[in-house]
C-alpha cells in the first residue's frame, strides 16, 4: 500500500499552534495519531512548537464537517476551543463566506460563527457548550503543594474535557513545569486533566493564565482552559460575563454564561506544509 501524503495548513490561535488537514473530500491519513506525533515533533523550538493535529472530515450527522483532534503526543482529547476556532477560520477562508458552521466533535455538535471586522479580518467565535463546575474547592495531595501538608487547593471544571484550576498570586512565578505534570497524572483524574494556573488582575478586570495541557505540556493558550478559568473565577471573584483571559499568546474572551460559553480571539494562518506517512 502506498504511503498517504498531502498538504496541511498551519494555524495559530492566540499562540495555540495546529496543523490542519482538510480531508472532507478524501485523503485522510491512515494513522492520524502517529502523524500528529511526527508533525508536532518536527518543530520543537518554543516559538514554532506545534500543539496538535486538526483532522477535518465529512460530517456523519447534522454538521457541516467533523473534527477529530489529536494532541502532540497522539492522544485524542474530547474538545479543543482554539482548535474549533482554527477550523472556523479555515472554513471562512477556504469557502469565502461568513455565517455559522456546525462542527461535529467528540464533545457534541458545536457552532462556529465567522464574521469580518472593520478591517475585513475574519473574526471567529466558537461555541464550547456548558462549563460545568465539578468541585468549587478541593484539596489534592501533591509534592510542592501550597500548604504544609503538601496539598494544593483546586477548582474542577468540565468543558467537555476536564480542567483543574489553581488560583495563584503571580502566574509568572507559578510552578507550571513542576506542578502541571504532577496534577495532570494525579490519581484524582484517571483519564488525566488539563491544569490552569490563574491570577486575577483587579485593575484590568482580566484573568492571567498559564496552562499545562493534557498530552501536550505547557502551551501559549488553551481555549477550553480559558473557559474553565472564567467559570471558576465567576465563582471565586463573582465576575460577570464576558471574562477576558490573558495568556502568553494573546487575549481570549469568554462570553455567554455557565450553560453555554463562547470563545473569541485571534487566529492567524502561518503557511502550509506537506505531510507523508
């Protein structure tokens, strides 16, 4: 059997960088998980690091397309907010029409809206569904914890995928590289979890966030992570929607309410690459 090959688009959503393969008309890779690992490993410098593979397929039901996501390590997450926005950007660019698209994901059918601002740039918002508060306050044992007993205080949120939110005084000083992988694989989370380190800037009415993504590591942004942080902060600080979340790669806006959150922010096309299995 001949090797699969084709073209892929490189996209960045507030620093969350993805490889997108549009296989709606055929030509999908045989082993998307292995291809994700290979394509993401090809760029290891922080500025060019790729976080995952977005595979766009024909719809199986009521959607306009089906999205399958693979993390940098090949695992398959249930949801990816910035990945959804990249898909919306791609469809708006490729199909040349504004409006709404319905995307089938492992977390359900999600809408993306595509508009243009005054500068004729595409503006993409993605529906993430409900942001469910699982535990407002829970103490987890972990080396390097926040108290003398070696525990950390966390808020657990489900946005179609699991999130563990820690409120800290300074995100720049937060032990993301040490505590992130410990909590990702904590026994409390049999399937693993994403870990957000969040500080509230009262003067700017903005959340600052760094994130350790399950199956990826620290990234420049995380869409569902921003939604989880916003949901946790509405409880902790009684913030009103929408909530601005400042990440290393830019600023994201989480709007709606706990029953249905929407994510908006920048998306850029960075070029194309060839892929081969």
